[in-house]
């Protein structure tokens, strides 16, 4: 198997005061692989609107040389202030494993309602969030923006020496039975295209599977 990161997607429903604004920002947003003092992190955010209600889910994959892998997962409400979205988490947890490929175990849940994150679009039409989920990096750019349908399994493939070849990790990938992805993301055309094999090389590659009832 190939190495993947899949963004964890949870659902939290709330009333949106400006659905047109929400629709304009629907999608999946990913940072690049960002170096930290003892490893690196990757941040992903899902924003979507469904039946007049809007959702935000965020997940941060963290590798630390001394501790292995951690996964921070935040879900919460979104409000609009001027031209910004304010993401306020209502439930937060951290999962961990000492080696890639093992199921991540719940490390802890914690109170996070006092936190907030600013999601903005900069002058170059790029997106950014005010900081990573655990505050390690400020003003995190989100240059990878994907068209997305809520709940659809999506994974990002990236190279990392610490990962085993068997590593498939993430939510909405359960029950796929080892099936190949349905689509590959074409970043230059900004569209999903039929899967024609896993790609290699530097940078991220994104893949999408069909939704299944077992997810």
C-alpha cells in the first residue's frame, strides 16, 4: 500500500447566518508539510454547507522525533466577522501512536471553547488560518484547496521516512476493502480526474474514493 494522510472529518451542526458566504468557501484546505522544532505537521480543514447549515472540521497530523505521531482533531462552529471566518472549536481531542500504521489511541479530550481561529483570504487569493490547532505555528498558509463533497473519503499522499508502506490513516476510509481511489486531484486544472495509478515525486498528491455505507 502507499502512504497516505487523510483528513479526519466529523460533523457538527449549527445555524449559519450567511449561507451564500459559506458556500463560497466550501471545500478542503491543506497546508504544506511544515517543519517544527522536533518534526513536522500538516493541517487540514473542511468547510461545507448542507441543508442550510454549515460545518467546520479540522485535523492536524504531527510527527515528533521523540514521541511519534499525534493527531489533533477539532470540530466547532463558524461565524463571519467582516471578510473573515471565525472558527470556534466546541470539541477537541488528541490521538497518538508511537509508530505509523498502528491504530491511533485516544490520548485526551480537552476544553477548547475559549479558543478561536481566523480563516482569511489574503491579497494573493490564497487562504490562511491564524495558527495551527495546537498553536505551534502562526499564520498557516493553506495553498492546497480542493473541491469537496462532505463525507467523501479523501487522502493526501506525501513522502516521509518515518511512515511504513502499509500506512493508510484517516476517517472516511473504513470499509473500502483495499480498493483503488476513484479520482486523483489535478492541481493545475483544479478538478478531480479518473484515477490512473498512484503518482510519485515531490509534493502532495490527493486521492478520492467513493462513499460507502460502511464508512
